[in-house]
């Protein structure tokens, strides 16, 4: 996981408002976090000046080029122009990875990033010949479903999880929906365990 994601997810968990100051070799940017949302963003590069969603997307695209990053308490009043919560942030990160077809690791980073969140989710995964679900509870994957679109065969639990991991590069898109009730824990995979599985 890159430094921007780590700092961003930590800031989104906190109750205190934060300002994330980012320096690139050719640009500078700022993200404003309040009430567990990105509320505004700025990006400046020579004569180019972007704001809010355009700025945030540009920052995410260039996150491999970050030279310096600071996080400080937000001391000034900033208008909420974005209301970009965790779900919104994950979607922007996902879109940035999908737009790089040469890089096949976007789904791995996406699944690992989810495990850093304090919120619980059902992760819907859509592949060319299958669809699946992962249940994320207390920063662990605890259940899974895998449905083969051709044979209509359905797998659940650890077997489904293993099949999704095996076929992860075929995943074309993902959707998140809040997990409102505690699921039955059929297995338990945390960040380190998933990291080792993906090696």
C-alpha cells in the first residue's frame, strides 16, 4: 500500500479534521479531511490549477511520484465541496488503477486497502465468467461467494475465497455496499495473511 493511501485512510478514520499537504517534483497539492470525508482538494502545477474531484483524481493518478507528504490538524474553515467518504475514495482509487491496463495489481491493492478500514463491507466482484462476494468484518475477510456464470456452480466460504483469489486478475469491476449485520464467520483472513496469499 502506498503512503498516500495509508495516511488518507488513517485521516478518514479520525474524528479530528486534517490537512494533507503533498509535494511532487513539479506540483503541490492539498487534501482537506473533515467528518470522515474528503471535503476539498487542490492541485497546482505551473499554470494548471485543479480543485476538488479533478484535483483529487490527479493526486491519485500521480501518487507514485509523491516526494513529500505532511499531515497537520486543519486549523482553518474549509467549505465542504466534495463529501467524498470512504466508499467514494475507494472508487476513485479503483478507477485510477483500472485506467492503467499494463498494471495487473490494482485488484490486489484494492483488496488489501479494504482491510485497513474500520467499516464493514460486502465487496461485490464482477469477472468475465464469474461473480463473487467477499464479506469484510472487523478488518478481516470472513465469508465469500463465487458463482460461475457458465456452469452456474456456486461455492461459499474458504473455497469461494480461494477461487476468487485465483481468478483475481479477471475481475473487471467492484462494488461496495455497507455490511449492516454481523455475518457468520466461515473463515478469517487478515491483512498479513492476505499479503502472504497474494505473493
